[in-house]
């Protein structure tokens, strides 16, 4: 029988009487005591302590999960060592590696059908002095998509007898969540893989007068620059504080409006799962800047239709409360293009913090009107006591703005600046813009040589992301005369400065010295004895540093067309350092600061760790400098103290006739 709305009251009476009669029948009597009413328990409403100006943003009503740096690690195998590996292993590690090698086909005609390890059993491979078992560790940025790369740290096992990882190659290693665990323990989820040439810091002897122990630099710790690859990315999720289908739908619409799918994206940025959960995919635009995306996501306005009102409110707050400039600038960027007209009025503000916040927002939103003011800050005009931090940030922002010839011209001028950090920041910005003034030579997809033909001579070495040797100056050459010796005289360069006569050329040929195809105007004699193969190479090479580096890197071809030594990136950096240290070049020398150790220490603090014995190597990680990833930010080390520069200059050897207390350049 259907019940019409008008009979609702009668139905309630009938149901109540039915219940009463049923109760009497079951109980056999009547009880006048009323039954307590049962009420559904309501979940308490979550209220955040958020500044009023940010009350209607995503971060005020939801939590973004999956934003932590992800520590991944595994046990790996480094091969190709010069007799510095081998030795006994802990029982569990031995069993783990034997099992992994057997699974990979070692001992069954698998990956080692030729070479020095061919035909050996897994146990024999592990005992070979050209092999070392290592711990491989890396940090994956939140939201990193499939195929994205990351740097990995490689270190020998605690108590290992391995003395050096120099010249080694890391075999493909599974990278799993958390710390590496041996066979038999619970295995975490596999996130990625790592492989590639091991880079050993070549400054282990001395750097700026410090001993090896002062910086924790050893030849048993290295890294594979960009050697990690994400194979199974973790999802990012927005979780509402208070479940609501309507609010979840509004957030999905707001996120997708602010971050619309691009031509290379795999679908929308946000996808609702239920009344409390929203799945997030990092847009391809932010593939290498996922931290920026997470920060913007927190400030996305819930009601995107009122973008102008949000922008107006943020700019008013920026004028009234400069101390909130950092967050307000990101909130303005989260509003999107509608915020541009509002921030333009602050580009010439007398107060530095609001001005930089507005310029940051304008630059990230692609506003060309921000360019003149950013160029002024980058040049050091009216930026106060914290000049370098603001200058570096302005240079980075200029590098991210779209095509503009005046930006390229300004950055080229800054590359010639006398300040080291300014020069490096300007080079990185030009590199990101693919400026044609930078001449790039790719070496077998192993690393690149960049020539920046501006300013004083300088050699700059990168240590993360992508391996690069950067040579500043139009034509950096070896000094004449000069002698360079490295690796216990297994490598030598002799620059005498005078072109050889025909008789001298014939004598060199008789002595086995092979001229290269570079046709040097002032030939340099080179001697190299391979420790692994025992072969000796004698050659005449160019006195131009860029051509010399190319010769050192080029692998000789069987037909003799390509001639070179085929040295690794690490070995070549070591040669360049010895050239500078032994006063064979006039160029200054500097390296990119190591950020990987700081990232590892931070990631370990953010997750629950499995137990393992403490080692000196692990304790050293917590003492590492925390490097500023966004210029201008302030941070400290574990033990206190401000962060250091992004580049580390190496002391220059004194030039003949120069006073010993003269400052090194730059």
C-alpha cells in the first residue's frame, strides 16, 4: 500500500500502536517507563587556527597528504672497481645479494657472459675485488610522476673492507620505501630504480685548507647524479577536515580551474573520490617543481568565481602586514592571472618585502611588467643588507619568465658579475632558458660541457640534477709552462708552450706519442697509465681546456676515428681540480654545494624508520648543511647556525709574483 504525504501523521500513529501491542505481547505486561531515544553520534566539526585572510583557501579546510619527501633505499652492487672492493659480508647481506644476483641470472649465462666476472657464481662475484656491495639511498620529491629522476647516494657497508668506489658503476638497484632491509625482513613497497656511474668528490685531499674528516668526504661514499628513476609514484590526496559532498565538489572544481589539464597531462589535476577525499595529480608544468605546486595548492581559493576579490584582499593585507609577505605572495599566485593587475601597483613599493612578494607573484604568473623591477633587484639596486638573497631570487624569477630579449641581455651581463653567487645564479637561469650563448657539448649522454663566453675565467662543477662541467670565459687555456700530475703520476700533463718542429713531431711519433685530431696551436703532452688495463697512452692534446676535457671524456673508437681516454665525470673533475690546484690554469674553481645529504637527513626525520645499527656515515648526515632551495628563505642546520652559500669556492693557488695574502678570486 502506498502512503501519501497527507497521511504521514496517521501512519506514525499506526506504527506507534503496532509497536505498543507488539511490546505487550512479548513482555506479557505493560511498563509505563519511557524508552530513551537513540540519536546518531555526530562527528565534531574541525576548526583550524588560520589567519582570517586565508579562511577561504584549501589549506584552511583540508589537509594535503603525500607531501613529505620520500626516503627510498636498497642494497646495490658497484662493479668495475680497481681492486678496491671485495671482502667479507654480514651473513644476512651475503644471502640477500646472492639471492638477487641469482634471480638476475648471474651464474646462468645471464648479464655477465663476458668480461672479468663472466662465468662466476653469485658468491664468487661478491668476493671479487672489482665489486662492492653498497647501500643506495635517495629522496623523491612529493608528487613526483612516473619516470622523473632523482639523485642517489652510494656508500659502503659499515665495517666494510672496501677502500674506494672510484671508477665504479652501480648496477640497477631496486629502491624501496624507508631504509634498506636484508632478505627475510619485511620488504617495503618498490618506488623506483637506480643505476649509473658513481661520482666521487674529487676534493677528498683538501678543500679550502680543511682536512678530509672535516667535511666527511671519503672515497667510500659517492653518488649517482640523476641516477634514480620513479617507477611506481605515490598518490597525493586532499582530505577534507569535515566530510561534505558539496564542499568536495567545490574544491575539485577550484583546483581544476586553477590548474587546467595541459596537452601533455594525463587527465585532470583533481578527481573526487568521496565526500572527504580528492586524488591529486601533479601537472606536468610542475614536474620538476612539485614543492611549488604543493605550496600553491594550499592557497587555492575555494570559490574561484571571486578571484578578483581574493586578489584585492591579499594586496591590502600585504600593504598592512609586510611580515606575511611570503605567504601572501604564494596566495596571489594561487589566485592566478586575475591577480596580475592588483600586484602591479607594488612593483615599485618603497618597502622591500611587499615589493619582492609582488614581483615574485608577477613573475610566476608571467607578467612582463615585472621585468624592469626584477632586473633592478638582480643588479643590486636598493635591496638593503640582505642584498645577495634578494638578488639571487630575482635572477631565478627572471629565468622563469617567458621569451624576452631584454631578460637574456641582463642575465648575460650578470654572468660577468664579480660576485660568485650572482654569476652562478645567472648561468643557471640562462641554462633554463636554453640561451644560445651557452655552447653545450653532450658527452655520450653521460654529462655535458657548457662554455659560457662571458666574464672572468671560472670552472664550475655541478653535483646534482644533471652532471655538468661549466667553463666561463672565452678561451680558457693551460698556463705555459706548467706540469700537472695526478693519481700517483699515472696521469701527467706537460705544457711547454712552443709548437713542435717537424723533427720533434717525428721524434714524438717514434716515442709513441699520438697526436689528437684537435690540431692544437700549442700542443700539450699527455701521459696516462690505466690502472685497470695496464695500458699506457701518450698523446698531444690541445691547450684549450674545453678541448682537453672533450679528449679526456671521449671513448676511443675501434676504427681510430674517435680518440680519447674515456674517463668518467668524477675522474675528469679530479683532473680539473688538480690543474687548478697545481696552478696550471688561471681560472677560479667552484662546485655546487651538496644538497643530497641534507635531503636524506630531512627525509629520515619525517618517516618511521626500521631499526639498524647507527654508523658514522649516518650520524654525519645530520651534521650536513641544509641548503636553501628557494633563494631568500632562512633555515638552519641541526646544530644551529645559518646556511652556507649555494656554491663553494676552492682556494686558488698563488700566481707567481702574487702576495701570499692576496685574496683568491673571485
